C-alpha cells in the first residue's frame, strides 16, 4: 500500500513538472557577428552569397543580435577553409588552398607565383580558382555560378620564407558580380562603318526554338560608306552549303577570333585530296548600302573553320580574349564578278584566289565575356 502511494505521488509530481515546462517559439535564435564578413553560428559557419536577402520584421528582443549580416552583389566577403558559401542552388565549400607558390614577402622573386583555392560544389564537384602573387587576378580567378560570376579577389596571409601557412590561417576574399552578357563595338574602316553586339543567352526556348546549349548571339550591322562595291565573306563556306556557320579560330596564340572570313588552304599543310574545293560563300554589299545579320555560336567554344582537319594550329587558349572579325574584298578591279543565290562567287579560280589573299578585315577590339571559359 505504501509503495502504491509513493508511485502515485511520483507520477503526480512528474506530471505537474511536465505541465510547467514551456517553449517560447516567438523568440528567434540569436546570431553573433564577429567581423563584417563572417557569421558565427556553429563551429562550421555557413555564409550566404545572394544579391539581397531581406529578413521578415521581428519584434525587438534582448536576446537577438542587433545586426544581421546582409550579403549583397559586388561586396567582398572573406571566408576560411571549411566555410561554405551558397549562391542560389549552388553550395561551394572551400576545402583547401593548394600549390601556394606566391613569392614570400621577405624575398625578391623573378616570378610572383600563384595559389589555388579548391572548392567542393554540390553541383559540379571539385572546382578551382587561381590567383597570382600580389593578388593578381586573371580569367582563372573567376567562374560562373548560376547567373553570377564568383571571383577570388585576394588571398591572405602573404607567405614568409621562415614560416609555413596552416590551412586554418588562410583567408580568401570573394566577390559576387552580375554576369557580363553583352559586348558592343563600333568601328570605321575607309568609310565602312560596322557595329557588333555579342549577347550571351542560357540554354532554353526562344522564339519557338529549343537551344540545348548556352550560346552567343552575334548581331552585326555594316554600312558601306565607301565608293566601292564590296564582297563580304559572311555566309560560311561550301562545306556547309545550306547554312551559315560561325568560324572560331586563333590567329594568335593567346586570342580567339569569331566571325566570318574567306579561308584558303593553309600553306605547307597536308590537307587531304578533295573532289570539290572548299570555297568561301559571300554576299554583295553595294556602295551606300547596309547589311545586317545574326549568327549563333554554341558554348563552350571549340575551334572550327573549313580546314580544321589539316591546318596546323594550336588549341584554343581557354579564357583568352575574344575578337569579332568579318573579311571582305573590293570588287573595284573585278567588275565581272557575280554571286549566285547560294553565295558562290563566279570568278576564274586564279582571280578568286587573289581576292581571298587580298581580303581585308572589319575587326572589333579584343574583349572578354567572363562566363566564356
């Protein structure tokens, strides 16, 4: 009987204690800000890179930090090894700093060196950003993340010859910017005014067509203000008789050209025998007339021109600047020339070779689109 009463009293006390426990769900979790660009909430902080994040209004509370970090576009942010940043649906964790060959601050070096920040992405796996000594930034320092560009702007501390930098001591400063999507250029050569606009479009449906790859649109307008009729090599070549393609080549080791021109068989090449010669296709641009057009170029860029199977050319330099060029020839000394509906130039072959060899070019300045890698 005594045991029974004791059990009842214990149960009664336990129930009463349980009834007096309450959870205040209206008090938010406090976030402590330790420096302008780091939020410490757990031993492995997660920072978020987004254009603008607006928190819902909350009632003041003595337990809430007075400042909540708002991460915006074009604002630097410093992270450490082990930190994770979030850009849209992409999570990037800085896993290590490797290959740190930057020149120590107490040494005179003939090369500034470089270092690589290795990230683990939930979308693409391992990705790397490289920065030069003295925080020199080039195309290897940036990458596209969603509709933004993420750049490694600086890496601290600077090496010293007498001490090794521990992984935990590295501080990488990143910046998120909007993706450059358009390049525009206007030039004038001997009265020929030409305007180019290069526009990036992500893959998707446009104007009733499905584009399976990210791509560039090349819009061009050429006004012939000269006194001569021109033959503009703007329709590709005879190996693609039913479509107009965009040629991609590099006449310089560190520069990529896109556009249209007449290609002759490379000198000294070992090109295979062809039943039909590869001929440029062209269009008339009469004096005081205008020509407009649009070309589409899939990404990533790949070298492509009529003699790609036998021309000795280096591989496309990834991340190098681009240049838009169109080739043309003057019809001043070939009044008998004609161009049929398919773009083929009716000239004796030796005159056609001379026209190709003497072609001139309407080229833009060199430019970079950050997302073209």
